[in-house]
C-alpha cells in the first residue's frame, strides 16, 4: 500500500513539474511590445469629395501590444492598442486639414485610438498571420465596436508588422463630413482607415 502511495506522489510531483515548465515556456514566449517609430509606420484616412479623392497621413503613432511568439511564429495576440493624434494627420491641402480637425473635434478629443477586445490567429500566405479581430475604435470621443481583419508578420529582427483597414462612416461617430473652398468641395461620409504599424519587443 505504501509503495502505491509513493508511486502516486511521484506521478503527481512529475505532473506538477511538467505543468510549471509548460507555464514557464508560455510566459517566456508571451512578451510586451511597443510601436517602433520608423518610416514604415503609417496611419491613413482616405475618402472622396465632390472634386477628387483625398488622403490624410500620420507618421507618428503610439501603442503597445502583447504577442505570443513561438519559433518565430505568431501564436496569439493577447492585447493591442494604438493611438494617433488627429492633428498629426496631414493632407496636401491646409484648408482640408483645418476643417477636418474641426469636424473631428481635435480641440476636445486629440486622439483617434483603437483597443483590441479579442483576436483569432490563423496562418496566411507569405509567412503572414490573419487575425480576425474585434475591438473598439474611438473617433471624436465616440467609441464603436468594430470587426477588422489584421495581417501580422514576425520579421527576421523580431519586430512584428501589423497592417489593417476598416471602412466606416463619419456620421456614425457624430462627425459632420468636412468641406472647404467656401463649401465648393464637400467630402463624402464614407472613409477608410488604414494602418501599418511595427511593434518591437520592450526591453525588460
């Protein structure tokens, strides 16, 4: 009987050690990242108007994410956040910029930001991973839940590049589509938010 008890205790101890090892391995592969400022980082708003298409770009983006990477492959995305200052968005027209900032209420709400709620990771082509994400996008102080496809790739230097795009209507965020040139140019309600951001593992 004593022999059976000893075998049981040894088996339980071995299982506990294996569980701790597995936990340690997972914890080691799950790391915190922050957005790295490079020339490749870009957040873009595009839309149409009564005269022509328009585009606003921002090169200054902040944010953090918690990625699970194993054997240079993305296994899971635990959290993701990025933010861009409205007045960092620039077009080729100062008139459009000025009215866009006013419409986006930049004096009260300086940032456009996105926070991930959940993500399902699946392999895609060319070493990329397709993430079916659900999150919260806040524009002009109004937050909406959105579903968005995000593509992520683990680069050779260990950084992670994430790209995504979402179509939305400005009026859903209580934003009046801006106009300029004395109202001669009016922008459409539908716009597209596109981003390319690079996350670099934070130093411990």
